[in-house]
C-alpha cells in the first residue's frame, strides 16, 4: 500500500501533509469511534452477543486492530517521500496485513455462516452455538497465520529490501510459490466465496419465502438450542407461530447483514485485491493512482461496516440509542 520515492535530496527532510496522510488520520479517528462504540455495545449488553453476532464482533475487532496497527505508521511514513521510521516499524506495518487478511476472511465467514443456515437449517439450529462460532473464528486466525508466517519470516530474514530506498512492503518476488498461494488462499478465495455464496443464499431464501416454509427452532420440539445465539424457551404447540415469526425476523436481519458484507467486499475490497493480484503477474506502473484509490476504499470499509451493522440490527440500534443518544 506504500510507494516511496528513491530520492535522497533535501526534500527528504520536508514533511508532506498531503491528501493521503490527512485522509488516513480522519479514517483512523472515525474507525476508532465507530468500531469502538459498537464493540462496547457488544461487551456491555450480553443479549447482543449471539452465535451470529460473534462473526460481527470478530470482523469489527479485526477492523479496529488493523487501523491501530497500520494506519498510524502509514500516516507518519507518508509525511515524507520515503520510509523514514525504521525497519522495526516496517515489520509491524507488514504484520498488519495479517489483520487485513483477517478482515477479508471475517467477511467470508459471515457468508459461510448464512450458507450453512439456508442449506442445512436443521443441523445449523442444532450445532451452531456461540462456542462453535468462537472456535470457527479462532480456526480462521490460525489458518491465516499458518499461510502467511512462512513468507513473512523469510522476508524479514532474507528478502527485505532497504526500506529507505524501496519503501516498506512484503517482498514476494523471491518467493513466487508462496506468494501466489498466499494471495489466492488469503485474499482472492474469500472474495470469491462471498460473491458466489450471495446469489445461492438469495435463491434459497426466496424459495423458502414463496413456499411459506420455516424451519422451527429445535426448542419447539422439546429440545434446546442457541441457533443464532438467541435461545428460544420451550413452547407449547399453540405458540409455534409467534416463535416462527421471531425466527423469520432474525433470519431477515442476518440477510441484511450478509448483503452489507457482500456489497462491502465487492465495492471496497475488490479493487485492492485485483490490483495486488495483477502486480504479481505484470507491470502495473502504468496504473497511475490505482494503488492509492484502492487504499482509500479499503480504509473506508473500517468506518462504514459498524455503521451499517447498527442500522441493520434492531437490537443493536436500540442499544446504541439508549447508550449514546438518550
């Protein structure tokens, strides 16, 4: 995400407060405010922490952490036309791409969760609990580190170019086998999953609404389950319609969250992933401004997601109003 001049003239000592540093500072402050506020609501109100919202917490935490790790360094480094804050800062900055990968895959987990819910609703209601969701998120982070660490360590030990001359970036050139695998598995594949899962989920949701069928919670049949994390008390037969309506409402809210995630990935993430994938196969020096535009969109995602999630989820919206407005 960073390109710095190789110039060693007197301009190096001049601070350059241009659009990118200014924008980075604005996004950092906004991301801390939005992500921090929504995470605070999840921590404060236990009823908001459901098996489904665990994935939102995972995404928001990754977004906030990525902003705190990368954006301050990105901002300070862009005050001059070269990387001037040292090798250790560069290593921390590059580690921030682990967290960015977590953001990308956290979006994919939400799509996979909804895909499971519509394709195998009975097993979903039986097996999907908050504990299951946390385990899945933990596996995601292990997966990202297992794929990324080999190239990260090799770069730090052997392949890192002098930052003052070349800028701070993960040098994938000497590691083509790892680089292609990493780009596909950690960034390209999640975007493909999100894009392919959405029409399937829309189709299944539409068919179910047309047929009028609804998968009842297992608790209606005398069993207990968290489902989407909202435990439903054992109900008598005459109360089944209201329970079904509640389930339908939760499914509708989850679908809107899925829509937000899908749009966010396709609009805000896709340009960056396309650019850095193309960089591995061809000279992109002629793509003037594409890198900066992709970075601008990527940073923006950290601000918009928590706002959209709050608007989409009624309980979260009510908690926000009671905590910060009233």
